[in-house]
C-alpha cells in the first residue's frame, strides 16, 4: 500500500510538471478573427439579413410559397430558419477554415 501511494504521488507530480510546461490557455486573441475573416463573416450575415427582409415582405404581401399542410406563419418560420441556419454554418465554416492551426480554441474543438 505504501509503494502504491508513492507511485500515485510521483505520477501526479509528473503530470503536473508536464501540464505546467506544455499545457495551453485560451486568450482573447484566440477569439478575435483577422480583418479579412471578419469582413467575410459580416458579408454572410448582411446577405442573410437582406434575404430575411425579402421573406418578411413576401409574407406581408401574402406571396410566400406555402408547402402542403403549412400555414403562412409555418412557411415563414421555416424559410427564415433555413436561411439563418445556412448563414450560421457558412460563417462558422469561414471562421474555422481560416483560423491558424496554432489557435488554441480550434485545437480544442477539432
């Protein structure tokens, strides 16, 4: 039992030393994209907002295409959700593909 305790203590000391020297932290710099990436993401969001505004107008004018069994509200909600989900996915993909491989958040997520 004493040897097991000593082994666990020494193993923990090794792990602590390794984490101290090789661990990483996440800083604010890991969360802020560069200007070019930010511009692309803002463009994606701006386009999505514009397309949602078009859908709002179509719904208000009662010109929104309804799928069988859908009310106008359900069709509106479906179209808006589809557009916003696509914009979220595109913005996320843009951010992820343009981040450095040394980015600590990207390292944790992938």
